[in-house]
């Protein structure tokens, strides 16, 4: 078992504060255009006084604190402060709608809520008496808050000041609280993706989070000199893994962007050494590069188109573990100097040493693209319930079809394999969670005899790589008896910069169809360049020229698929899939069952052979307004 000299996250923070003091930056936040540094000593003191302030206000061991807002230092101060007092933090996605926020707060019976700003405070106050357990709402951004009159509201620095006053009467209390934290006690609650309903609340202990970070570090080393940019939602286990547990264990610096919209620019400014993102971020970056090249000068386009195949050849040699010839080395070196180095710099990847993706499968095309550029991208696999990680690629052993090999102290096996070796992936490790909060039945269904049942279908290759096919329940069987993964086809479609989302259907059908969401910005620009007028997303998606163009993109993908998996018919959906409409989870996974039901008429119409499908439906906008939408979707047959 991995040695943990400091077995809880608060003890690690205190250790780092003593080790580095004011001599090393722990956190950095961009505010008003300037990067503001916070040393390890400052990090520790913010946590200390916020914790004591909460204790003076009634926080007790075992309580829960809900935290909602963008990634900010105050987010992690609140999380660590809760842990120091023996309480537990729960992150709520900042774009959650009211019913999701109220469900989590009420289910966890939170007494304290830490809300970033006026927008998040409004969400809480709008729920009024619905939140019966909430006693205090702490806000971290005072802009717009002066006119609020609610006894439960208090500004973050005021809580810290209460903590300073409380320390005068209880000078040894904070150290006693930190000393009292235990490695197997709850540290943080992370929500699951909730693809089939309300999210479940997974309770993770200090041992879970620290052992996961330590074992991941064994095969993907982190250094105290590393820089990391925290731009993915902190409620997600992936961001907890990197921005909290790994940062505390290895002592590297975490940087918070000015806003989610500036994250790409801020990454370029920082030049991180460690990068972790889900597939949608890598897919968006690949699409951005391809679109920018379309607008580049003819010389840049020529060089890109000339050397990208050289990059792909280099990537394939790495994947096949073959040594490049001298000529191949020289070609790639020239491509790197003329094209790839500049592209990496534009993306902020010049210093990236550890780049990884997780949360869902990343399409092979996107994987090859980044390796062609010289980015050592690795796939991570795991679930929230096992602290996010059970497998990862190793350096020099990348198989883009796989999710790598188990990390140290992690056992992975295949349950009930079929003749091809495909079965359910189950795993266990010290990072296996304590259970679901107030949901023993779900815990018993998920952990059987100490093994986590993932619900994923997969198998091992002869050289020990784990291949994940899809969710067990999502694998489809056609009337011919052939099985296929819709996700595999969808990932190939989404490699096109013009396709933002795709849902493939074919279970108990004769052939595969797809509902495609265009990327409004990129397809819109494509249309403008060709003087094609349009007004809205719906209007653009229905244009015959757009259909013709997207048909070529689908045909390109079909050319790479076996006959039974080729997309035979598709439509361009009249709207983007949206988490607020329950079509996606907050981590942007497709809620397949919900979509099958919601778009049942469209799906049945396509399979019935209709050439056009008339839509008359109610559209709900983000501001709550609704309108009736009437349009016609052409069905394109390939």
C-alpha cells in the first residue's frame, strides 16, 4: 500500500504551509487582468480562518457545505475549511438549474452554502422556504450585493474575520481540528453524472483522494515546480483529482482563469506543465485549429496540409512502437519547426509534459491529431466512485483504442465475459469510495464483495491494455444480430469541426441513423463565406447547402466504418442538445434514453421512410421564455 506521510488533505495543506511558507506560490487567480498569487502560507491562513469562522457560526463535524460557483481560490478554501472541521463539501455545477441545486442541497441537508456571486446567491434565495436546512449563505463576490437584505447572507471575508476573533479565545483549536482529521473519514462528496436521473452523491475519503493522486503520480509523475490551470468545474472528480488532491500531494501551483470564457487565453499565458481535460475540450481544440487553418494564408495552409500527414506518420510509428528511419526523423523535425511548434505555442502547450483526457472516450482521430502535433496525450479511465482513476496510458505505450493499464494498487477484471472476452469492467483499489450519501441500496448495487461495478463493457488485449466498448446498456444489437457501439461512430462524426454533437441509433433496427447537431459558429462562418443567408440555428441547420456539405462529412466517416455500422440516414437537429433540457448531463454526456423518448417521432419518421419530418414543438430559452417552433427536417439518405 502506498505510504501516506500526511494522511488527510488538511494535514497535507499544513505540511505544505510549513515547508514552503511565503516562498512558493500555491494558487494564482487572474482578476481585473492581473494574475494574483497566493503563497502556501496565505492558502493555509485563508482555510484556517474561514474554518474557525464557520465553527463559530455553528458548523459541526459531519455537516455538509454546498459550494457553487466558478473555479476560484475561495472554492478550495471552503472545501478544505469544511474538511478541517470534520465536515464535508459538496460541489454543485455552476450552470445547474434551480431544481438540480435544490435537490442536492436538500438531499445533503447542507447548513452552509458558499455561493460565488449575485447570480448564484439569487438561485439560492429564489428557492426560499424550499431549502429548510440552510442557515447561512456565504458569498465571495460582493458586486451587486449591497441592496440584499437577508439575515442568512454573509461576505466571505467577514467569516474569516469571525475566525480571527474566535481564535483569540480558542488559540489551539485549529491545530486540534486538523490533528483530529482521519484518513478514512469523508473528505468530499462528488456528484455522479446522472445519465438516468438525479445525480447520486459519492462520498470520498481522504485516503481515497490521496492514494489515487499518489498512485497516478507513480506512473504519470508530477513535480512541485509544475503549473496547472484549473478551468473545468471543481464539482467534477477529474478536477478534484488534479486541482485539489494532486496539487496538495505534490505541491504544484494551481492557476484559476479570469472566467470560463478566457480559459484558452489564460492557458496560453501560464504555459502549464500538466493538463487534464475531458474529450469535449480536446475535440473543440482540434476543431479550432482546423478552422483557423482555413482562414490562414495560402502559405500556412500549404505547410499545414503538407506536414500534417508527416505528423500522423510519426504518431502511428509511436503507437506501433516502431523506430523511425533517419528520413522520417528529418521530415518530422522539419514539420515541427515549420508548423507543429507554432501550433503548440498557440494552444499554450509548449511546456506540457503530462496531458491526459478522461470522463469519456476520445475519438481515435482526435488522439492521432494531438500526437501528430507532438502532444503526449494519454487516456485516463475511471469512475467518480473510484476517485476518478483506475487506468492510464504509460509513456511509450499508447494504444489510442484503449484506456491504458491499471495504475498501481488497482485491480481490474472482466465479469461474465462472452466468448470474445467482452464483459462488465469491475475494479477495486484504496481509492474505492465509501458509498453513496444516504443511499445504501444504490451502494449495495454498485459495490459487490468489495468490487466496483462500472456498468461499462470492455475487454483486455493480450498486452494488458483495457479496451472500453461503451456502457453495457448502450451497446446496440441490430436485427441482423451484429453488436455495435454508437459512441464509437459518434466520436468519429464529432472529429469534424462542423459537427458539435451526434447521436446514433440502431438498436433492434436494420441500419444505423444519426441525429446531428451542427457547430453553429463554425458552420455559420462557412455559410457566411459562401454568402448563404440565415437567421437562427434552426434556419441554418435546415439549409440545403448545409445538408449537402454535412453529407460529405458523414460520407467521410462512413468510409472508415464496416458496412453494418455505416450511417444510412441522418437529419440535422433544429437545436443543440442542452443540459438544461435534460438532454446532456452537466459533464456533457448524452442522456441516451431521454433523447430516444424525446425525439421518438423523428426517429420513427426516419425509419418509416419519410423524406421530411414536420416539427411543431415548444422551445424553452435560457431566460425561461418559451416559443412555438414550426419547421421541417429533411431526411438525408446515403
